[in-house]
C-alpha cells in the first residue's frame, strides 16, 4: 500500500535536531518489554494471601524485579516476583516480596498508598495507552484503585472515585508487621480482578480469548527506613529531606515514571494449563516505530511550539522498521497531529495522535 508523506516545507533545523536528540534520550534502555504466559487455572483459588493452592503451585514465577531504570541502576536489595492465572471469573495475580522489616501505616481505602511500602498493578487491556487502571496495596491490605484517562504527560485525568466491584485482595505476612524488634521474612499477596471491571478500561473488553495479549506492569515501592525509639522512620538526608523511595518493577521503564504504558510488559492468556509459549504479535514493531515518532514530535513541539509535518525534520529515516527506513504519513491539524503506517499483518492502518493514543483502523471489506 503506497503512502503519501505530506510535506509543508519544514526543514531539519539545528533546533529540531536538538529536539530529536532529546527525544532519543527519553528512553535510556533498549525496548524489550517483559513477557509472561498466564495459564488457565484448573483448580479453585482461595484468595487468602497464602500461595498454597494447587493452581499456584503449577504457575511459574516471573523473573525477579529490577530497578525502574533497568540496568542503569543497581540490582534491588530485596527480591520481588509475581505469578498470574485466570479463569472464567477473575484475572489472578500473586506476588512475593522479601522483606526483613514489614511495616505499614495507612488504613483508609483510596489513601495514597505509595507513602507506605507498597505493591502496584497497572493494566491496559487494549494497549492504546489510554483508559488504564492502577491498583496499589500495602502490607495491611489497604487498597487504592483508580482509573486514568491517559498518562499524566498527555494531560490525563485521574478518576480516584473509580472502584472495582467484586475485587478480592489478601495479604500474608511471614513474621510480624510493625514490630522493629524482630526480623521478618516476607509478605505475599493475592489479587482477583473480575472481568467485568475491564469494560471501563477498554472498549468491548471482556474475558480474553486464548492467545490474547494485554499490556501490564507491576511496581514495588520500598522506602529506606531506620529504627528510632522502637519505630520505623523514613531516613532523611543532611538537609532534613526524606530520601527518595526505591522503585522496583517487573518490566523496566528506563526512567523514573511508571505511567509509560508503551513500555510495560505483556501478559498472554493461554487456554492451556501449562507449557505454552509467548508469541510476539506481528505489528508491535509498527506501533513502536510510531511511538518513536510521538517522542520526537513532543520534543520538536517543545523546541519550536508547532509540530513537524516533515519526517526529515524528525529524522525519521533513522528509525528502522524491519530493516527499512520508517516513512509514515504525518497530518498536522488545528488540534494536533496524526501519523499513520500500514499494518504488516492485515488490511488496515495504525494511527497515533498527539496525546499518545494508538489504534488500528481496519480496512472495510467489500
């Protein structure tokens, strides 16, 4: 399918070159999202925080979490890993967080849970980076559920009053909680997300079919603390400012920002009970090429106060798609821009727009 690149005489200025360079620095690690095959649970799962159900015993552990910036930062001081399962009613998540001092202070639902050590889940079922859900919990099983219209960088709105009816969560502490006098081992958790809640985070979302892939990520926030007069206290620097939290994740972001759904991992739902393999979907490289255009357009706009209509201004010839220069169609309009490129696996076009949303428009059949 031939494409027309719309040109409006925007040259590749020194300023735009600097903008592109800045965009290239936005992702400091190679694009390599983590993957996990989520098997169909063959036995009932009791959500009690104890991972002793037969179904969990058969589910593989994920790789250990890494720093949110990936290999740019040291290996996390404490191990974290997850498992996933599904059945006709729920999407299940289990996690194990090693910790020699388990503590928590927040007890109100929808409090800002990451002020404590916490575990976080981010799910974008349709992978368009818009209307995704976030869930956080601490070792007291205090929870916070919210929906975002789109990432903060794109002017997203946060729906803090949004709730997950039918959600189940549980925690098991191996040791004690809020007792600095002893040494703990870990805390484990179980979550069960009902399928019906996904109707609010993806158009037409429902229980996935065999082979369906979603974008998902997990984060563990861990604050540096010390024991002062028998209590856990967040450590401060010489100026009295609290030291920043550690952010350990399943799929690294490259920067300290969880709200980059395009760099989250993939979960593939399998109707098998075990021994399935992850299959990379055919158009993911097209979507990532469009995402690189989006990064460059953002940087270009910041430098010039208007969007580029010329792929040369964004140096898109440097973006390779299956070994060839990436040449999309770019259309700038009054409210922003859209860029498109044909699907490599079906009749249709992939689009991205200035607020980051990406979608496939299939060609109508005759």
